[in-house]
């Protein structure tokens, strides 16, 4: 299960201990993990100093962002 902020949609790392979003102070909810992100062989997700998972990078080097 992933923990996601209801306001800013930031995804927290599994090891981050927080009751509220460290970015905006919003409430956290649990959401099912996407099976695509848990495949073996994928590089580990980058986590910033607040414990928020950063957007994944494309194979060519760019950041994958939702449209």
C-alpha cells in the first residue's frame, strides 16, 4: 500500500514515518500499489530529504510526468 497526500498527491516512501504530508500538511490516504512499479530489474525510486518519492526518470533521461 502506498501513502499519498489528498491535497498535493505526493507519494511518501514506505520508510517515512509521518501522520501528515511533509510537503503541504495535507491528510494521507492509502492506495493500492501499481504492479508496474514493483517489477524486478527496475531501478529503485529516488526519495528526497522529506521522504517523498520523486517522479521516475525515463530511459532516455527525462522525468515521466502525467499529462
